[in-house]
C-alpha cells in the first residue's frame, strides 16, 4: 500500500511573494518597452540598452525573491491590511506640495509636505518634524536653487516684491 503525498505550493512569506511579483511585472514592463528602442552595444549604448538590462536584472531579482518566499526556511509573514489614512496622507502631501509650490513658495510647500507626511507615522512628534523640515528646506534649497540654479519662488506670492 503506497501513500500518495501531494506537494502543495505554500506561500510562507506573503510580503516577499508580493514584492517578487511586483518586481517581475515592473522588470518585464521595462524590458519589453526597451525593446522598442535601439539597443546598441556595450561600447556604444543605445537608448534601450540600459533599461533593457535593468529590466532583466529587476525581473531576475523578483524571481529570486518570489522563489525565496516559497522556501521552507522563509519567515512566515502576512501582508497587513492597507491603512488608507496613511496612504491618503502621504499621497495628499505630495499633491499639496505641487499645488502650493507656485503660489506659497518653496519654504511653505516643503514644510507642509514634511509635516503632513510625518503625521502619517505612529511616531509623529512635532519637535522632531520641525527639525526635519528645517533641515530639508535648507538642504533642498542649497542643492536645487544654489547648486543647480533652478528657479523656485522662495516665499509666498503676497510676501514677494
């Protein structure tokens, strides 16, 4: 009498499983789109060369993560439910930055972006966020306005000459 054992495909790590599929989809997308451009060679790269190989690398990485999520050694990890409040706060802060920048200026737009996105965290503290916002305003102003010479209004329209 023989016992027939079925091997079931069991997802042990749902986070890695989802990440692997996402990497493979994005990698394949870039690989296929890159094929529409001239490839060239390693010595003389065309516009499709880098995205093609990057897409293949991303697909391979996704496959590796996908296979690892099915391994018996993989940590059992479930995907938590989406927290729509956090997603809305972070996405809304980026949209609000784009809306505020032309009228309210660089300082206000960055400060609103940092405070609004930081409020999505469970570890939100206004003092730490103020330090972070101040640093980011100084750093991004130094890089984009002083370093790259990009033209952004610094202050709100009603405070400019």
